[in-house]
C-alpha cells in the first residue's frame, strides 16, 4: 500500500456514493444495479458488521444505549488501529486505509442492532434462563471436556520440555534427553501424580476447563489412587508400546522358536493396546463417563463450576 494512510474526510463515502451510483429514484430498474455497486455495498456491509454486536450487548450484557454506542465505536476503532499499525507493526505500512467513515458506519451498525434487538430476540430465552442451562450443563463432565484438559496439559508439557531441552543443550551441552522413553514416564510421575496430589486433583488443563479428580469417600486424593489411575492410563498404554518396540528389535535378531514366540507376544501386546483404545472410544460413543482406570483407582472427575446465586 503506497497511497494515503488515513481518510479524515467524514461522509466521504456518502459523497462517493452520490457521485458514482447509477441509482435513479424515479427509475426502479436502476435499484438492483445500484445495490451491486461497491459504493453501496461497502458502507452497507460496514453497518452490518457490528449489527449483531449491538444486539448481543443489549440482549445478553444488558448494556444501555449510550454504552452500546461507545462499545461499538471502540470496537470499530480497534479494527481501524489494527489496520493503521500494520497489524501492530508486523508490516512496515498499514495494510488498509484508516477511514473515519468506517468508524461512523460501524458505530451506526452497533446502534441499529441495539434499537432492533426486540425484533430478533423476542423468541429467545432470557439471559437468566441461558445462564441456568449453561451452569446445569457445566455440572456434567463430558469426555470432550476431559479431552480438552488432556490436550492443554500435554501442550503445556511439550512447551516446557522444549525449553528444558534447549536450556540443557545451551548450558551443559548435552544431547536431547527429553526424547527418550524415561522422560515421558518422569513427566507422568511429576505432572500427573505429584502435582494433582499437591493440588488435590488439579492440573493446568483441569483448572482451565474447571474439573478436578476426586477419590471416593475421601476429602483428599491419596497418592496411591493417583499412581493406580495414571499408571493404568499412561504406563499401561505407553509401557506396552515401549515393550512392543523392544521386542520387535529382539525378534529381528533371533530365529526359530524364540522369534515365533516374540511375534506372538508382540501380537498380544498390540491386541491389548487395541482393547485399551477401543474401551475409550466406546466410552465416548456411549457417553459413559467413568472409564476403566477410574474404576480401578476408585477415582472420578467432577466439575468445579458452582451455580451463582441471583444476588451475586
């Protein structure tokens, strides 16, 4: 972009429309062609951009007219400043013109959304009812919610592992020790056993999705229950996988009965891993929320979401 960076001329879009539109009010045949022109479409879409925003602010957040106008203007200003700064100085120049007319039309859109909210929301439930349903659903710990916590935890561990490996290489000039199998076992022990024991059932992922692990008939989790729970979950699956790899290396260098025996053991381990994965998949499909490793450890996952009182 090598042209002007800022358009300060207010109502320039209106003047541009008047100069270039093919619209003739006395000739209905010009209406549709005029609506296809960019001088019409650009301001109209700028109005429509924040129209739902105005509805949302009034309907869900119950903002007043003045607050909705201010919020719409501020959101539009955020868009324009993002463009003017070249995506916060990632680019050397603005990637789009900062236009005060966009501020005007966006703000008008949010304002119109506020005014017309009753037309679009009279059939929708009230905010109180939506909150009630949300809190009710929040009490249920779905397998999807647990899967999200799992992904957050392992993403965090991956980032942490990267920085640990980088630090060790820079300071001690050692190789990448974090890629070995024992490192995964160490992560499981430290993060999924010791941390939940100290926090009484919480990890970073569980904290974010607002769930925790508890033990039956106990206020605090025992370390033994965590060892059984995550031993079944991680050591059984990954341990079998590690053992499978070791046996494959052994059978590649053996012959006769020993090799055949090794192959049968490998097939047995693979079948056990298949049953492990199948159990989790079937539990997900049947919406069965207590998995086999929870039964073995007498632990289960609960929601930490608490229903707010009306006075809060």
